[in-house]
C-alpha cells in the first residue's frame, strides 16, 4: 500500500508594523524588537510563501534571515488583483507535504488582511493552521487606549462619502454607549487628517476618542481624550498608520 503523504502546515507569519527598509529612521522598526524567535525559526525552514507584495516580502525575509538564498524562495501574490481561481494553487504545496508561510504587509495575517481567505481554504482542506505571535496594531491600540478591553469591535474602513461617514460615526457612537463597547476603525493614511476632522464634527464633545499612530515606531503616538479636548489639540496624522477608537461613556 502506498504510504499517505503527510500534509504541510500553513504558518501565519506576522511582520513589523514599520518598514525596516525605509531610509527614514522614524519609519523603521528593528524586527527582532517586536517579533519572537519563533518567527525567525519559521522563516529558517520555510521557502514557500503567500504574500501581498513580493518585493517587500523578500526584503522582510532578508532582514530576518540575511543568509537565506533568495532564489530558493517561491512567492505567490495575494492582493486585490488576485483571482479567486488562483487561491487553491497557493495552498497546493501544503497538500504535497510542504510548509507554507502566509505574510501580511504589516502586522498579523488574516486580521484586516486578505490572507483570511487562504486560512479558510486551508481549514476546508484539512491543513493545520499555525498562528505565530506578532504585533497587531488593533490590539496594541485597544490595550493602550484605556477603553473597554472586555468588549470592543473592529469596523475596518468607514464610508468615504461625507454624509454616509457621518451617519456611520453617529451609529458607532450610539452603539458604544448602548453596549459599553469600544468601536475601532481605520482610514487610508493620506486621509487621516480629514477623518479626524469628520470625527470631531460628528461625535458628542464628551465622547472619548483614542488616536494611536505609528505603533511600535520611534514616532509612536497614543492618546485618549474627550472630543472637546481633541478640538484644541494639534496633530498631523498624514500618511501615518493610525487606529481610531471611540467610546461614549
């Protein structure tokens, strides 16, 4: 009888929240300052990866394991341009007995990240999923906010349309008060300043707002105040990865 081939595992490999290859030192994070040794060990033995961007993924792998032979790496791109029909071929190496690493552009795979579809497919095909410890801007922000860490919700991106965004903010504010639940959301970095302006126009002056940006970077900024106090503050969030949290208490 032909022996049954053991399946490989899908390793969820977190990355840093800053760009280790950016010439601007304020946007750099030393990888091993925020990542455990388990991440380095996984990269040591995995040669097949599913990534959002091949160029940045190769740079990240090199920063963790400089001796790794780049030509030995097999990378598949998973982003908004990837067809659904391509997904199965990405996990096929696991079915053939090879371990595969899934990496996000920043932080944890599968959390506010397209990798979730691959994780779901792995479960459907009996492939063991191994999540590794790493930085999540969402969790780090709620940890540092002083808001309700027992009950919170991540809402992703809010509508771009001004009236729809205002309605969404009002609804989240009401939900936070009704359920005592902190409401987390994000914006495209170049629209952060406009988002802050819209938040302060939409919510009650006594509602709390936490702004957490550049988490784990040298320029990290995390502060929680009432909306009325934020109106007096001056902060530039342009092109800085930012988490917004509101809570009406």
